[in-house]
């Protein structure tokens, strides 16, 4: 009788686990090729796809963002970019890297974040589960907060090329309390900084074209 009870309990656990998996998959909160990454380019073994897109859009000023899917402040940041920089006819090229930076990023569905800017031809999005981008940008900025840069916004001028490493940005901002305070911007301050820098980049491009 005891053995039958154990078998029944095991079967019950398996059925419950299967039901939970189906529920989570329906919500898109599990790792699945179909739901989790959406249209983002996956940076699995190399950062090369990001560097290639950076160079492909070198005829325009560029904004590179590194964000975490489960970070609400990152979500506010990308909504600020959408509202302040992409609502008009800006020629700014935007590269967004969604990177697993927080322990609970694995439980979030980045496709829901990716969808915010999906369909905008000025935007290319990537998904980095190996933190390749965060380490590269941390080295570029001499980042001291754990040597992993995220929730960070970098502007690059037209013409700048990504060779062995990314070029130095003309300006950069972040929303991290444990990083360089001179570049900290959040809320309305971030909106203002992004807007002003985008206008400067556009003005520089117009001067260069003449």
C-alpha cells in the first residue's frame, strides 16, 4: 500500500509540473525559441552581430542601450527613448541589447519588452543571455560596478566604427546608483539628457554633410 501511495504521489507531482509548464509557456515565461526572444538577434557565442549592425548604420548617429528584461527602471528608460527620441522623424539608429543581468531575468519574457519598439525600422534589438555586451561596455567605460554594464545609454556619432572594440561614445548615461555619479540620469533628467544629446548628434551630422 505504501508503494502504491508513493507511485500515485509521483504521478501527481509529474502531472502538476506538466500543468505548471504549460501555464508558463502560455504566458511566455519559459525559455522557448518561439516565445522568449521574439524578433531579437541572439548573441550566443559572439558579439559580432551587434558590431556588424553598428557598422552597417555608421551613416547615422547611433544610440546603444544595454537593458535587463526584469528591471522596471530599464523599462521606463526604453519608454523614454520611444517617447522622446523616436516619436518624430529622427534619423537616429537605435541598438537595444536585452541582457540577463539580474537573477530573475530568466523568469521574464523579453519578447514583451522587445515588442515595445518592434516594427520601427530605426531599431535593431538583440538578446544577450551570456552578458557578452555588458562586459564589453564595462571595459569601454572603465565601469567599476561589478564590471558588468547595464541600464546604460551610449551615443555614437555618424562615421564611428566598431573594430576590435567599440569606439568611445560622445556621451553616455546610466540609471545605476552604484556607478559613476557624473553620468547618472533618471526620470525627467534622463529624458532631458537623451533629448539634448540626440539633437547634438543630429546637428553634428548636418554640419558634416555641408
